C-alpha cells in the first residue's frame, strides 16, 4: 500500500496564519485598553479623586445606622432644673412629644410643670440680701423679688444634623445624635417676694432672715426657645436624652419697692429674661423599627 506524502505548508499560508495571530493579539490589547478607564473608575483612589474634584457627592459616612427615627413618634418623660435662678431652687418635670419626618427633622411640643417650693426653696443668697438690708436699716421696706417657672408650653422645630458612634472602651458601640431646637412658647412665671422675717427682727435665735410672702402673683410671658440636645440610643426603641434650652422673654424689671420723692411707686422698665432649662429623660420611639443585624 502506498501513502501520499503530507503536503508542507506553503510560505503564503504561514504568512496568513501569522497575520491572523497578530491581528487577534492587537484586538485583545485594544479591548484591554478600552476597558481600563472604566475599571480604574471603580478603584477607591479614583473615587476619592473624583469626590475631591467635586465630580460626585461623597457617600454617607455612617453606614447601616443602628437607629432610624424617620416616620416615628417620640414620647419622652423628663425632669430638670433651672440653674441660672440665683434666688430660689426651681426643679420641674414634664414631657416632650415629637414626630420625626426624617432622621434629621422633627416637630415637637413640650409641657413643663414646676411646683412652688415656697420658703423651703429660698436660696442662701436671698437670705443674705434680706439680712443685710435689715441690718443696714431697721425700718427698711426692702423685699427681694423671686421669679420662678411654674408652667411652660413650648413648640419647636428640631434639626439633628449629626449622627455618630462611640466605641466604649472596645466593648461596644454607642450610637448618638446631636440636635438643635428653635421655636416659641408660653411661660407662666410665679412672682414671689422675700421680706424680713418678724422672728428675725425680734431677735429670735436661729430665725432665718427672710420669709416668703403668702400671696404670689403669676404672669404669662411669650418666649423664644433656642436649645441643643443629645440622644444616646440604648435600644432601637429607647434613647437617653440630655437637653438644654434658653427661654427668652421680655417682662418688667424686678420690683424692689422703690419710691419716687412724692411717695409714688417707681415706674418699672422692660428687660430681657432668660430661663435656662437643663433637662434629662428617656425617649420612647413608636412604632417599632425594622431590626438591624448589627449596631456598628
């Protein structure tokens, strides 16, 4: 049996095969070069350069937020104190109710009640001032005005631009936000007076220099509210709240019983007052939010 010899590839066929291989390699390189810019854009360094150049907004730094307030109601029983009242102690209690339209904006209303502590709430400065006035003039008519918060109703807008997380000694993560409030309110201010204690004037041992008059008057004052606060989220329905607010209102200056030369009362001018409220409480959020898998 005879076999035919295998034909050798011709020179033209070799050239054709090399040309096809070269073209395939060139097309592959062109494809890689065309796709390189798109891949580079996905690199974190390229994204950072784009954000620095203002080509796109930076992503939210806080991911997987542990606590979401949007479309939820907040009810917060609270208690506090007026620290800038130098003459009487002024504790109060109350509650705040708010609706959160988003995680950053809410509308709220607050109601406050402060019991009148009477003579037991008079501070040492008041006793000292009344005692000095009496010792300087035994026939003095001096009396120290005592203005204190009794009731308050405050309506405000709340803006919470800051949401953060604190690593508690490496043992856990505490989520919190910082908010500001601005609004209007109505404050009912009790106007008491402290005058010389008859027992003190009679020289009774141990008698306090001042006593509080028994018929206080009250005045309603429209107020402007400005404040700041913190929410520390304990669970996804409960937060610890710390709040500080200034309530500004205009009213008559303190009446010390001064007389004009003709014996008539000295007219009183208007002045700006600031009732500073420091408050703490527990916020309860409803309805229950969808659970998150992680708190970090």
